[in-house]
C-alpha cells in the first residue's frame, strides 16, 4: 500500500447508541481544508478548541470540542482531527455526512490502526493488542493487552530475530571461509547458540500460550462415563441449570456449551455424552461428537465415580498428550475428605459436586492452569497466529540443530535459520503478506 497517497478517512469512533459525548475521527491530508469549511477557525495543534460544526448551508449541526494532532505526532502518523460533539446517534450521523461530503471517505474496519502500522507507529503485535484491549472481558486480560501494546511481546520477538540474524551471518561466514584452519561449524559455538535459542523460544511459547488463554478463554471439556456427574458439574460451574440431570444413564446425548467467568477468568465449558459402548444410534452420535470436542480441548476434566474408579478403557480413547485432570466425584457417599493430589499421571481432585465439598479446589486448579493466580508482570496477550508462528520458528531452529549435528551442511543450517527468522517476523509484521494484514484489520471495529 502506498502510504504517501492514502485517502483522507473518517468514522464515528464511539459506540452506537446515545451518550453524553460522540466522537468522529478523521485522518489524512485534507484536514486543513476540512477545518476551513467545518469550523471556520484555525487549528491549534494539541489544544482543545471549542467550536460550532457548520453544515453546507451555513447552519450549525452541533457544537463541541475540536482536537488537532499534526503528523507525525498522532495515532496514525498522519494529520488527525477529532470532533467531539453530543452523543446522539442522529446528530452524529448528520455530522459524519457533512464530513464525508468534503471529499472524505468512510474508513474501513481497523483502518486507523492499519495506518498506524503502515506508518511505523505500531508493529503488528501492538496493533492487534489494540483490538484485544477493547474486547477484553477480564481485568487480567486488559493488563496483558496493555503489555503487548507497550511492546513487551514485540521486544522479545525482535531480540529473537536479531539473534537469528547474527547466527545466520556467522554460519554463512563459516561457509564462505571453509579453507580456514578452524571449522566454525564444528567448534561448538553454533550448536550452543542454537540450543540457547531453542530454550528461549520455548520460554516465550509458554508465556504466549498463557496470554492466548487469557485472551480467548480456556476450553474445558467434561468427559467420563455416564452418570459420573458431568452435567452436574456444568450446572455448578455455570451457576444455573444449563443441563438436564437425572439418574438415567446417558441423559446427555448432544454437546452442551457454556461460556462462564470464573472469578473474572473466561472459561468455555463443554458437557459431552457419557463415554461407553452403545447400540443406540443417537447416543453413538453423541459419543462421536464428544470425541470431536476432546480433540480440540485445552483441558479435559475426566469425571469419575469415586466408588467405581476404573477408567482405563476411557483413558485409552483419549488423544496422547492431552491435558487431563481426573475428578473423583461423589466422595460424600464414601465419607472421605476433599483433596487434590499431584501424581506422575497428572492431577487428581476428590470432591462432591452434590454437596459442593471440594469445588473450591477445582476452581483454584482451573485458575492455576491458565496462570490466573501467578504474577502477570511479564504476561502479554497472544493470539493463535502468534502461537503458530512461534511453533514454526521453533521447528526450523530445531531442524537447523539436527542439520548441524547430522550432516554439518552449513547451507541447510543457514536456510533453516532464515525460515525461522521469517516465521517469527510474521508476529511483528516485518515479514508478512497483504492477505494476512487484510484479515487482521478487517476484524477491528470501525473507527479504530
């Protein structure tokens, strides 16, 4: 996109509906001409100017505050003008029509932030954090989005890319000077640097995954045999009767989904059909759908009747490596106390959904699974595409290490490092496609 010849754009920046104040945001080169016709006063940089907004027939549409931010010291890096009038939907529409009649076009979704990106006011991860901040549903996700907006995530990615660049230069120099007495590819320097890079990427991956869960919420699937207490647990966590609960095995035939807030943490709870062998076609379909949801889950809560703890047949049907917490329910029938155990096979929680005894242990466990109770000073917001870019970057660096330790093929090592650079640079937008940019900014609200 040619940022030197962009249209001047405008949009209502405040939410739809009536309010005390409504704001129209304008960005582009036509702002001085707009001011002459709209307010008939000279613009004062970064000063609040009270003025009337004049229609084309000389009548006053509204009165309010005008704020002018000359380029490049503005949000978009261009001249920006904000008109702050009364927040009625009709008066705002009238004012916007007047602005658009002056040779300006309506902004596309996210176009103001896109221009900030194109003018190097924000990188891509920071730009995405703007939308994430607006959409945040918890205090913790707000703080994490602010970290990304401030560049915490970007700095870490840029440091990784810089290290990869230096390493690539070193490897390519070693290839060019193969006649030197020292073999730079086998002296251990390159290998040690690659190993350190892998470790650093893994650290950032863990933090990014935590940030992704804070942004999107954790998807928790309730699985287990019929009558283990899955629907009762859904109701207990949701705080209302979302699922039918009976003593009849196999009551739940379909997938039930509830989005809840657990002390401000977003959770997607999914109740599924009981896992067992069945000749009933409807129940079979429910079980098939249960396995589909299990494949996509961030965490599985495997409900177990504490009186019948045999679950080996179910465990064998779960995907390898899936995050499973075993919930031993109905301890009130056995007269035992609630507790949480950490074993080699994972977390085990003993509770009674019926009495509520031990439910607090489960809630604390779910919050800790997202890092909700941990210090969040360095937690930044992250998206699925960031996780995927980090995964690809890690794979390429790992491949470079294998090439070095195996064939010692310097050209292949350098190529893997280049691919890792490109993958990580997609996060900040230094290496990315126009299609990706269009997809990202089209998801923003108009006026941002």
